[in-house]
C-alpha cells in the first residue's frame, strides 16, 4: 500500500507498526499539508469481517470522544476504501505523535529520575481519568502505548495511544472485544483481567499504571519469567518488592503508592485515577531522597530487601536529601553511573549499545528541558555514529536531527534551521523525499 492515496487526501508513506486490528502508517494529509497516522484494518478472510469492521469502527468512535485531551492521541477522520481486490477496507486517521514511546527510554539499570517517572505517570493518570469519565477502560496501559511528544518547550508531554482493546464499563453498551478472548499484555495485566473477568473497571487500568510506574522507576516490570504462565500467576499470588528495593532515591510514600496500585484485589487499590494523580503530585512537591544507585553494588549482589507493605499499612518515609526537588530534578539522566559508561566497560565505546545508550541519555536531558546539554551530547553522538556506522546511516541522521531541534530549543533558531535543512537534504537523498524522517526534518525546519 506504499504510496496509496486514500480519499484523494491521505498518502501512505511508511508503516509504523502493526497490531492485532491493523497496521499504522505514517501518512501525509495532502489537503492540509500535515503529517498524520493512518490505521488500516487487516483483512483476514478467515475471520468475521463484519464483526472486525464493527469493532474497528467502535474503536474509532471511542477514541474520537476523547479527542482534544492533551494526553490522548486525537482522531481526525474515519473512512472506508476499496483495495486492489475490491474489498472494503476501513481506516482511521489520527494525530501523528513526533517522539519516542516510553519503551525506548526504559533502561536497565534505570536512568530516568524519580521525578521524571512520577511526572509522566501523573500525565497518564489525566488521560485515564478522562477515559474513565466516559465509561471507557484502556486495558493495555504499558510503555509501548505511551508516547513522549516532542514539544518546543521540551516539557516531555505524554500521550496515551491504542484504545484498540478499550471496553465500555457500562454493561448496556457493546463491548469492543470478543467474549472469552484475553486482551492485554501479561507483564502489565491485572489479576482479574488475566483470569478473564468481564466485570472490569478503571481500577484494572490503575494496576497496569502501577506496573508502568514500576518499569519507569526500576527499568523492569514487577514480575518477569521465561516460563509460560508464570507472570500471570505471579500477578495473582506474589507480592512484589517495592521499587525502592531495586534503586535508591525512591520516597517511601511512592513505594507505598506503587504497592497499593499493585494490590491483587481491586478493592485494595486507589479509588480512581485522579486520586493517584494527586498523590503523585504530592510526591513531586516533597524534597527527594538521596539517590543510592544499584550500580554501586558489586555485580550480581542483591539489593537490600525492604519489607513489602500491604495497602494501608504504615512505614517510615525514606530520609529526604537536603536541597530542593528542583535541584534533584535538574539533571534527569545523571545518576552515580552513566549508562553509556556502563556499556563502554564491556562491549566498548563504539559498540552500538553504547552509542544508543548515549543517545537515550541525550533524549532524557532534552525531555527534562536541559537543551544545551542535550544538544552537546547529540552532536557528539552524531559524530561517533558517522565514524562507526557512516554519515548516511539512519541513526547518524537521527542524532543530527535531534541535535538541531535541541539547538532550536536553546534559542539558536537560525543555526538549527540551517542544520535541519541539511538533514532534510541528506535524508531525501538516502531515504527519499516522501520518507517520514525527511518530512519531519522539513517540518521542524519550518518551525525553527
């Protein structure tokens, strides 16, 4: 379908990803001259096409009702088109989010600050509160379904995507998933969801939010296993260690909130997303504890265990570090170790993992508003990518693009526009004029 023009308006450029319901394409709205994302329904002759299309249409209508919320991807259009075989293919036109998903920013050991993880999770709470007000649960909250929107201010605004498995809470409304079909991601799935309970409510999303926050804080889900069925069983029966057992600097109140979110019984979880958001904001307002990164422990050593507390039990707060939270949040990727240095000790400074870790470090700096530091690091990474992978490698071009946008955020707009024009020319030569990366560079050049 590459190059297909839908409705004489939406030109498909490149697939961005594929899920159970359809494939998402990067596209251009040729009428308005803007980038968009288009989700095209998979055609599966062995399935009930009418039922698949009905679920697809309901998904679009559900998400459209939430359009306009700053933390939820917006729906622009919903149409049908005939493919080359004369089959009627529905598609939805959505906002194109320019930025990575949170999966791309999760590292082990963790490099996100506690404050950044809490801030992003609070924004997800805003999205969930709006959805739950409409009687909708997401049922698949995870890092891959939360995008970090690239903004001029570098504030790191997040957007929740993929309401494809959303379901109405209201039992009188038609559900968007097939009865008896398990929907969601096991590492983030509440016990009642994994057991096939159809009477789910917003607290199911809150459990997944607890898993998401756990991953952002520690770089790993609360439960991991290679054995089939072991993770859902752990969600159902095992009390996880608090995040503070895996990294330093986690306030006691945050540990307690995460464990409440991960309560096996929905009755033990917070009552709604707004309560969770308010408690997260309270954590942000308090001075942050001193970091004690696990990287300082000998390789293979276990972190000191903390007592796991059930919801409602008291515990002493972790002692706070001196100074303001703003100082603790000032250097988001700076912990006692640097991720790229950790890689460099084993694979080498030119190893792709080392280069990627450095690039991720720069991205985290940019998302926290440290644009000058981010620009300097992006420039270094771009030079190293060019030396190791070649000047025309996509990773080299991406680092150059990010260097330019970080410069623009510092106020160096003329220089940024000049660099973005060069990136756009090089991408057009290497990737093609209609490639989404080329179009993104041209769009950012106009914005600079």
